[in-house]
C-alpha cells in the first residue's frame, strides 16, 4: 500500500487515479478471459486448432493491453495530445496503404500485416481522432479566430472517406456519431444539428443504395428473410439461457456460430451464465459511460471535457451496437464488444483509449490549488 507521503510517480498515480474507472476496466478484461474460455474452444476445434488456442491468445493480448492502458494513464494532457497526433498521422497513412496491400476478407480491406502481426488501423485511428478533434474544438472555443471547428470537420471527411473506401460502414457510423456528440458538447448551433442530421440520413440512404451487402443486411433485418442464421442463433441462445443460464460449458450456440468467441460472445454469456450475467456486463458499460460523461461535464478544461466525453461515447456506442446485434435489435454488423470479444487490435486500441480516460480524469494538483485559492478568496472578509 502506497503512503500519501510518498511522492514517487507510482504513488502519485495511485492517489490521483479514478479507481472506479480502473476497477471497471479490469473487470471487463477479466470477463473477457473467462468468456473466452467458455466461447472459444468449440470454434478452435471446429477449424482444427488446439481447444484453448483462442483463449490463450486472449490472455496474450490482455497482458500487453493492460500494460499499455496503465502506461498511457501516467501521461499528462499535453503528452496525450502529442501521442494522439503522431498516432493519427501514422494510422491515416496505414489506412491508405491498406486499400492497396491490405488483406481482403469478404470483399473488404481492413487489415494489414506488419512484422507478422495483423493490424486493423481503423481501431487505432478512433482514439487518436477523438483526441485531435477535442483539441481542435477546444482551441476554437479558446480563440474563435482559430478555425478549429472547420479543421475538425475536414478531418472527419478525410477519415470517413477512408473508412467508406475499405468499406467499413460500421466504423463510419461510430466515428461520425462520436464526432457529432463532441461537436454538440462544444456548443454547435441548432442549424448545424439539423444539417448534420440530414447529412447522416442521406449517408445511410446512399450506403443502402450503393453497397449491396448493406442493403442485404438491412433487408434481412426488416423482413427476416435470407441468411439470418447467426443472429437467430444468438437470440435463441439468450432465450435458452433464461435468468441463470444452462451452466459453464453447457451452451450450444458456440458449437454452431462461427463468431461465437468474437461478435457473439455476449450471446454465449447469456446462454451459459444467464440474463443476470448479461445485465451485469451491461451495467459495467453503462457505469463507465455515465461516469465518464458526468466527469466530463464537471471538468473546467475544454479539451479534457471534449476528450473524455468523446472517448467514453465511442466506447459506449461500440458496446451498444454489439449487444443490439446479439439481441437482434440492429442489422448484423461485425463489431467487437470492448475488452470482452476476441481480437488483438481491438484489445490494444481500446486499452489506449481507456488509458487516456484514466490519464485525463486523474486529480491534478493544480486543480486542488485553484480550488483552495477560490475558497480562500470567498472566506476572506470584506474590507
């Protein structure tokens, strides 16, 4: 246990970190490992791998993810901006490269192989994009002469263009929605809200018209016709599990769904551990988002407010999309459940995002000094 008199970096970190956030993130990582052991053996055996191949790799991914999250949480705001700007530039380059030499899966190019590792640049682009946009919005509010809002809009157009080119419309919706929330927090006029809403609706209609796979997924969701095997089985698993589940290892959905360890791990949790477990998982995500937004609204620094709000928004929207697909409340979309679904790029990228949240929500000595000064001014008797 660290003493409050200890001024070392680790001790200072321990006494300034938001431990509720830290506990929530560690809980999700732990659940990811547990559910990987429940969901992945059947998938591994079906494709001829060792039973615990994916579970072992989940642990291998979680260890560096935890290290990255803790390392990032030590950074100051200025350092986070610098890291985000460098990461944004690198990922934008990789987003262009992936269009030419990326691995094609089901007609989409989203992955690139570097040094024997498969990386999805869009996953790492999201936290960098949020931080840089938060900085641009904050600079515009601090000095209206700086066209920060315009630059943020141009950056959004660039990122969306690269995502659509892959194509990855799920990430496009996620990035656009998060950007809209941040712009709203920055005080955009109602005219902008209406314009952005019309633009978003037009974009969805265009996606339905231009991309056959998008139209097929939406049509299957609305009519129930076509290949809806995975989502049907996911919903059936949740129904079979009832309140308390059929028991660890006794589920059947993982034996037939190809992505039971990734996109449909929530259904596996519901079948084997029951709706109680599903509600518990949902409550952790809701706690993180609500605490993050509440902390952001209380923050005096504009950059910190926008950045924390944006990071927890993208985190929450991604989890909502995944769970809604499992519950058959949305058309099928391959999006991981943060910290729980199997995936290396997703795990590390989310760890970076939440490490930034931990760093930006730490109690700062300068804040305590300002509060103390304000209190002394109020307590000072009038002459």
